[in-house]
C-alpha cells in the first residue's frame, strides 16, 4: 500500500472514532455533577444527585432486519461505518461506483440527486454537488476515486471479497430529500339555499261568513 493510501487509512481510523474532543473512546454515559462539572464513564453511575445522559454509539445500535443474515465482519462494519452512495440518473461514473461496491459485497444505501433540493443537501453532506459521492461512516468522499474508496472501505473493516449471502437484496434507491405528498383538502359541502319564507297565515274566517 502506498504511503498516501496508508495515511488516508490512518486518518479514517482516527476520524471514525468518537469525534468529541476529550471524550474517552469507551465512554457510554455523560455525567453532570452537582457542581456543574462534566465527566464521562463507561458505566452508569449509582449516585442519585447527578444528571446522566446516555451517549449514542453507532456500534451499539440494534441491527436492522436487513443486517441479520450478514456475516459477522460485514455486519460489524455496517453497524459502525454504514455506507451511503449518492448517485444521479444517466451517470456512467455512478454505474462504476455502484459496481465497485457490489463486486466487493458492501451493503449500502443509495440516495438519488434529482432536484435542486437534493443537490443542496448533497453539498451540505459532502461539500460539493458531484455524483457519484459516498460517505463511509462519518467520512464523506466527493467524486469517484476507486483507490480512495477502496482504501477507506479497508480502514472501515469491510472485507475485500464479497461475503454477502446468496439471495441478498440491495435496497431500492430513494431521493436524497424525501418529498411529502401534498394533501388535497376535502371539498367543503355546498351551503344549501335558504328556505323560502313561509307565507303569513290568513286569519280564520269569521263565523257565518262565506269567502270565495
């Protein structure tokens, strides 16, 4: 492996651990003491006068249903450093990037860049509007570079050979920004026309009077 790729792998390894400066790698709880000071621990404290906040760690999340049948090393890499591929339509480099992941057996989520909203979201995520782009865990990679993608996948722990079980299905691509279906308000019922005013009742005829 060349020095540049080795350096990228080392940087990824450092970047994929907890990004919070000063937080121990194994810390699972943030503890605020009565005097306002903060400490981190891997065990829940027993004191009742402290405020405890569990820290979300990607490696501890429950596996999704699609991950249950994956080999252990693949499932571990997916849980710690999930891969998202950003593609466009009629994009030959996107096809190349997709094949690279599929041939290596890397499970990934595909997000399509179809609109201005999608392009703006992609720029916020990877720093540009180039497709294909990819994120491996918290590491974005803008544009297609097979050497870079492979080096970062190595550092993230993905096997170099395809270990996906036979019959495993890749999820369908979805737009990067989900569209909400506009709700058409129900038509308001027509207001019935006002009933005609009743004619005033005529007084009853006087007794013994004949009216024609």
